[in-house]
C-alpha cells in the first residue's frame, strides 16, 4: 500500500467513527434552524440550499480534539504537499460517508461528505508541518500526555513559523510550565497568540505586558461607563458622545491572570496594577 493510501485510510477512519456535535455547534443549529429534529437536519444536509454547505463545513471542521486523534500518526509520517494532494483526490473519489452524533435525544444521522468539504478538512490538518527539534525536546517537560499532544496540535495550527526568539521562549515555557496540568493548555494558547504577532525584533515580555495593560484599560473603561450609566440614561450619554463599552469582565480578568502565570514562570516577573476591578 502506498503512503498516501495509508494516510487516506487513517483520515477515513475518523469519518467512519463519526463526529459528536459540540455544545457551540448544537446551539448554532438550534438558533439558526429553530430547534430542528434529526429528520429536519437530515433534510437540510440532503438538499441543495446554501445552508447545507455552511452546516457541513461547521460540522466537519477538524477541531483540536479530532486533530489530537491524528497527531501521533502525522508526527511519525513524513508527509509532503504532493501526498496531501493525492490523499484529497483518493478520498474524494471514495464518496466518504460519516455519522453525526447529537449529544441529546435526537440520536444519530448519516451524511455524505462532499469533496470540497473533505478537501477543506484535509487542508486544515496542515499535515506537512514539522515540529521544530528544539520544541520537540522541550515538550518532554510536559508531564500530561494529553496536554503534550494538544500542544503539538496547537503548534501545528500556528498561523506562521516561529522566529528563533519565539522558539527559545516556547522552550522556556514548556520547561517552566510543563508540570502545570491545570493551566498549561490555555496558557499555551495565549503564548502562541503572542508569538504569531511577533517578529525577531519583538520583546515578548513587553508584548505580554502590553496585552495585559490593554485588558486592564478595557476593564477601567467599562467601570467608568457603568458609573456614567448609573447617573444618566444611554440616550443622554450617546448625545454627549460617550461610547458604550462592552467587555466580559470575567474573561478579561482570566486573561490577565494567564499572562501573569506566563510572565512569572518564564521571565520571573510581571506587571502589577493597583486598582481593584469588581467582577460580577
């Protein structure tokens, strides 16, 4: 069996196992299509309307849980761009069927995966990407197998290649935070987000501090707006040129705490602010 067939069979196995709808996807389906029954969704997926393509693309997009199932195989297999093209053509010709599992009483439905949706799924896997040797070595500090695999998936999904400075930062990150099973996943997501916006001239600690400062300023602006709203109605404030401020305080504070964990672990310091923010 040729290499592209081995890869194709592995991917086809994922589709044969089926996809369980996440809470977010289920909420989108119910809010968009007015709580449809399994038969109603099946009718949409069997039709030719514009809703069909967007719904299939949403359901069969490989999230990190799906990618984690394939990561070990992808890491061990030398996959090149030409292999990806052959895999896509091979699977498209096989008319792949899959199952969709609902996390509620609606049960399971079957769906055929169109070639264009299949092609996007394969592209999103970013199979030819290689893990940097230094990062591969540093990942040995991550004590949890699940977190280590997820870290490799997040690195595979990066929007651009990391700079040497970024690789050095991530190596320190894994070394210092590898044993923190409770927080490493979300901390890594924030760290990679910063690296994707950086270049060789960037000061990574400064970028993290600036991001924290932006969250802090948004919280301050939100509190000021809420204070003004207690004194005046929204129409008066709009006439005065006051811009409404909408921010999820809990999320902003959590993001600031994540940045603190990263900075303290990797750099041994973090920026502190004196004003206490009231979180509901």
